[in-house]
């Protein structure tokens, strides 16, 4: 059962990376954190619960460097969420040095015969206490990882908590209260709390494992600490499923950005559903709407959020935030409305003449629809009738 849970968590992590990296690049650190934990969970299963020496040989020692990525990935994710930036400085790369040292220490093991790896895997499966004494490291003894992994993670958790408290005071003081900000702060508290509880329970279990005279599979599998650790780590990806808006992060308004922008078109006259709010991104939302209206980008079949982000030099998760919390409309819905409005004008101009399929295709293309089918489908969904029936009225 545990292996399916861990595999589920690994799948969620990869889906998170694939579908949300382009929206908010900061999610790559959360993905790295979850993937590293999932890999560790798989190794734990093969060592203490499974009996497949081949799978054990695949994971055993090979994934050791990922043990030292838990902390850095969590730290970078929390920092990036609080500061609304995802780029690493040159100094940040030093955080990966423990993982690099671990990789170099275990490097010779990668080239040892498969038969040897199977032999080591079988010994660990038959007697987990082998992990206390078996060494495959050349820089430091590999059995240090049993304690080194949770200890290193604990150090980073302390740094992450300190970072969170420092930035939370700043955000509370200078950033207006918003639903998104409140949600993200709650999510970070849950993430850090669950990670801390999992780390402490796992660290305690590792200490008991190292200093107990006799340790067998039955003792490990029946340990309440093991169950707690698994529950804590499993809850994290489940919370992501329950609260998907956390993927947008907390857009931090940069003072002075576009401060010379003069509002030329009253967006509220064109888009009556724009909500009244004192959100600092209100001007950004109007800036986005004005540019869409003035340049008629919606008439381009390739018009999408990537297009907007490139044209306006605004991060994609800021654009999503503006649409979801200020404009209060989905981007695709707004795009369809604008295209249909333009198409209706073209149809009105041609009401007196008969319209064939060729003319309809011209109107569809001129209104930003890639195909006539998409035009008819969008028109019917928006107006409740087809373009041909609309012309006949």
C-alpha cells in the first residue's frame, strides 16, 4: 500500500512541474522537494517492507545525493514565494554543495558490477542493521547518511522558519491584506509545520535505529514514528490538490513599476465585470486590459497568456492573479467575449448580403479564431445561437 502512496506523490510532483512551471517558475523548487522525498520513501519501502532485491539495487546508494536536496529546495520555495522571485544568485548554488559531495563520495559505486549491487541489496533486505556498518563512500562513510539526512534537513528547516518569520513581519506591514495572500501564508505555515513534524519524527526514528542494539523489519514497520512521518509527508501534496491557487504565489507589487503609465481607455466601460478593489495590482489589471483593447491582440490566433507576458513584461503568475482576483474573469472567457464582439460587428456590416461558408471563414480568421468550427462553437456558447442564425435575425 505504501509504495502506491509514494508513487502517487511522485506523480503529483511531476504533474506539478509540467503544468505549473510556466505559470510560476517558483513551483520547480516545491516539485524538487516533493520528488526528493518521494524517492527517499521508495528506498525506505524497498529496504524495510519490500523483498525485491533488483528494485532495491536500483535505488540503494544511487539516490543518496537527493537526501541533501530536501532542505535547499524547501528553503528556496518558501523564499521565492515570500519574495516573488525564483532566480538563484551565485551564492545560492553553494546550498547544493552537500549533494555534490555526497555524489562524489558515492560515485565509484555507480560503476560496480550489477551482481555486487544485488548482493548488497539482499543483505540490507535480510538484515537492515547492515545499513549501520556498510560503507560505499570514499569521502565520508555512507552510513552517516542515516543521521545526516534528517539532521541536514532539520538545519534547513530552522533557517526556513527564521526566514518565514522575518518576511512575514515585512509582508504584514507593507502588503495589503488579500484573499490570495492569506491563503498562501496559511499554506506556508502548513507546509513548514508538516515538514518540521515529519523531520523531527524521522530524525528521532533514525537515532533509535542507530543506537538500538537490535533492529529488524518488524520493529521498523510497527513503529508509530514511521507511520507519522509518512502521514506528514503525504499530506503535503494532498494540500496542493485541495488548494490549487497556492501555485500562483503571492504577487509582490514592485513600487514604481509602470508609474508613468497614463490611463487612456476606461477599462471599466469595456469590461464591466472588473471588480472594485484597493489591491495594489489594480493598476496592473487596468494596464493589461487597456493594452488588450488598444492593440486588439485578441484578433491574433496565437493570443494567450504567454503572449501577454512577453508583450507587457509581466510575470505570468501576476497576470493570472489579476484575472482571477481583480478582473474576476478567466482569461479564455474574456478572449472569447472580445473575439465574438468583433465578429458581431463584421456580421452586422454584412447583414444585407448573403453569407456563405467562405465569408464565414474570413470573419472567423479576422476575429482571431483559427478555424470556422472554433468560431461557430464559441459564438454559440456565448450568444446561444449560431453566426448564420444571428445574421438572419
